[in-house]
C-alpha cells in the first residue's frame, strides 16, 4: 500500500452517481498521516479547473504546475471520504503556501 501525506494531490477514480461509468479527478489529501495509516479511507477535497466556479471556501492554486496539475485549478470546499483503492496515483504535492491558504479557507467553512 502506498503511503500518502497531507497536501498530496491524488488522482481518484469517481463513479458517476447513476452508477455507470467513471471519471478520474484530482483531489487534495486532507487527512493526517496517523488517520491514513490506521484506516482504509482518506479524507479529500475536490479540485476543479473551472476557475469561474469559485465559491465560498474554494482556494486558487497558484503553483498548479508544481502540484502536478495540467491546468490552473481550485481546491474546492467539497470534502468527502474515499476508500484508498479509489486512488489511481499521486500527481504531486500542493506548495506550502497554497496548502496554508487552503487550510485557512476550509477551516473557516467548517467553523473551526
């Protein structure tokens, strides 16, 4: 099993809500190492390249190329838990500055 770390950008295979077909999407790993090592799940935030869709809690990724993304993107405030076997591969890692801003925005959305 590959070990993933908070701040990693992961390519995840999501099944469509209709149950047929799937699509690969980049995500940001949010859960801490201890959680990741002791559970079968990971906590992630969705990433989108739709910059026009910026909503409350979303964070523009300034260093998107260094993070392994193909296009300018946003970390969204759409958080979900996935099984580890849904991860296709690691694409990269969010820069320290981008991750700091994403954490601040997500913390505000969650009221922490």
